[in-house]
């Protein structure tokens, strides 16, 4: 039980740390592209670890108590995790593409490969 508690706390700490890094990146980075990069990478990784800790917690209590609600929690968390892994990068890509098409340029980019590709 103590090892399970340690693993849960480590997973939660990793998740909170990376979600916090994503928030700091959102506040500190200069333009929409770097902000999207920071928030998408960090929050996806942080949410994976947070969801894994919920899954481990619910599986343990499902096995020990026999309560089927913990099994439902496991399934719901897993489905939410899969949806998050699919939609988070897709959404950030769509936002970055829309920003580029609307004329928002990166502040410190040297080469704009998308602009060169659209000219051809």
C-alpha cells in the first residue's frame, strides 16, 4: 500500500509540475506559436500522468473493495485520456494554422517555410 501511495504521489507531482510549466509558458513566451508549443506539450504530458494516477487509484480500489463504480471511473478516465491525446495536438495545430493564415507572424522566426510553401 505504501508503494502504491508513493507511485500515486509521484505521478500527481509530475502531472502538476508539467501543467504548471505549461501555464508559465503561456504567460512568458512572446507569440502565439511558442505559447501553443509550451501549453500543448506540457499540459498533454502533465495530464497523461495525472490521468494515470487516477487510473491506478481506481483500479486498486476496484480490486480491493469490489465496488463497480471504481471500474467505471477507470474506463471513463482512460477514454478521457485517449480523447485528450488526440484532440490536444490537433486543436493546437488548427489554432497555429489559423493564426498563420490570418497573418500573425512569429516574432523571432528566421525562415517562414509555410509562407514559402503557399507561394508555390
